C-alpha cells in the first residue's frame, strides 16, 4: 500500500511540473507557496564595460593627406600638360595660371579695350585668409578702415562724434563732422532720425553709449578700429576719406580697391595698402595670412595673382 501511494505521488508531482512549464494554473498549496517566494539572486549583474574614448582616439590612425610632388614630372598629376599650346582650351585640364599683381592689373586694362566695356568701372579683390593660430585658436573676423593712397570715392563719408566737451564738439564740427554731441544724440539715433557712415567717440563717454550697441553693431566705436580716442581731427581725417572692409563668412574679404580708369601705379598702390593692412592682423611668425588672392573688374574675368609680390615691396624699399 505504501509503495502504491509513493508511486501515485510521483505521478501527480510530475504532472504538476508539466503544467507549470506550460504556463498553466497551479492547484496545489505547494505550488502557491513556491510562487509567493521566488528565488532571490545573491550576485550582482556584470556591468557592460565601456571603452574609454581616449583609448579609442589613440588607436585610431589619422590618415595623412597625400601630397603629390609635381616638380620632376613631365606634366602635373591629373592634368594634360603644364600649359596649353593655343588660346582655346578647357581650363580644368591645365593648372591654373597665377599672375604677378602688376601683370594682372595690366590684363584688366587690356580686357576693357578688347571687350569695349565702360572705362569707368570698379576693380574688386577677393581674398581667402588662413585664420588659424596655434593651439586650435583662430583670428576673430575683423573690420578695418584704411586711408587709401588714391581714394576713388567722390563723396566723403558722414562721421558722427560723441563727446560731452563743448570745445571738442566745436573742433569736430570745424573738421567736417556731420554731428557732434553727447548723450542727447542717443535717442535720435535709436529713432532713425539721424545716421552716419562712421561713429567716433572719446573714451569718457563710452559707458553712456551702451544702449546703442545693438543698434550700431559693427559701427559701434571701438579702440581696435581706431574710432575711440582723444585726437578727434586725426580720427576725422581717417574716417571721412577712409575705406572700410571686413571679413565675411569667417575667412573671406571682398572689397573694391580702385577704378579701372585710374593709372596702373595708383591701382597697385591701393592694392598694396589694403594687403599690408590685412596681414597686420596676424602675427608675423605664424606665416602668411592670405591663402588665395583674386582681382577682377566689373566686366572682366577673375585673375588669380601672387599676393607675396605685393607684400615684399615695402621690405625691398627699406633695404635700398
């Protein structure tokens, strides 16, 4: 009898296990007890190990740019020849011609005669700058005003002078300032009742001009641009006939330098003045600032020229 009971109990226990595995309901008190007391995990889960980013960057091998030396080749890499044999050719098959600055100006004069274009038209330059400095630093985009050797503007710029000194205001008006005054000029400027091309100020009044920062923006007086100082006649002389240019799109300068009806010497002198002023915004030990230089008139094609030839002129003159 005892043997039969043990056999029956084993059969019933086996059926209950099968029901549990199949997800069926449990009917015995033993199984309910087992469900109320689930097994407790006595160990912690192993955390996924994250690879250190620094180790990954060290393992990555930087691909160096391939530098092709065309010095001893019979033709440039990927081009047809060093120079075309005639005047009709596809430009992408030959290396770009980079002219001397004086030759480029001479060619602009010839283009005007051959194309029968207006004699009075502006000449522009397009410069691409290398704004990088050491330790991942960059030159901030700047605005500068230069006094060209041969101005091409027919009208003088309007200059407003901020000063609370009556004598300084009188001197400013005598030297050609359109407006001269103190804090009383702030509200008319905000209301667009008065405006000027340039705004000049003495250092003492700068704290009172803070409300004009958002209105004037790049025209707001700053010592870096030379628009803040105590020598009002000297500042007026610069800004009345000065030529302003700025860095656009982080590294480009596009500005007019002369008129085509001016002589070659005058155009070259204005070009030299602007390039020297541009390069003064970067330390000399950091290498050349200008990466690419283009000159063109209003109706001509763009000519690439060597900016180094223009910048070396002053050093040669000093040696002589």
